[in-house]
């Protein structure tokens, strides 16, 4: 998934993860996107400062569809 696909999925209420379900993409109250480790709540930015380069490879992001 690229940055636009991740943001669109989040806007549609989807849960986006990185690498595994222990790392979720979150959006804070002022609109910033982060990758949060669910085990210790450590966060890194979804992207570098340029707002385009992901902190991870596109193929590592996925939608966690719970059925």
C-alpha cells in the first residue's frame, strides 16, 4: 500500500497494519499519521519528513480485515 492508499483506508474505517498485527497505523487528534507498536505504544511517523517516503516498504502494509 502506498501513502494515499493507507490514508484512504483509514478514512474508510479500515485498520491498517505494518509487518504484523502488532504494529498499527494510527491518526492523532491533529491529523498526523504514525505507526504504533501495540506492545509498548512506541510510535514512529508513517512517513519521513517529506510526507511521501514511507517508514517501511509498501508491500509491508496491509488492511487487517476481521471477520
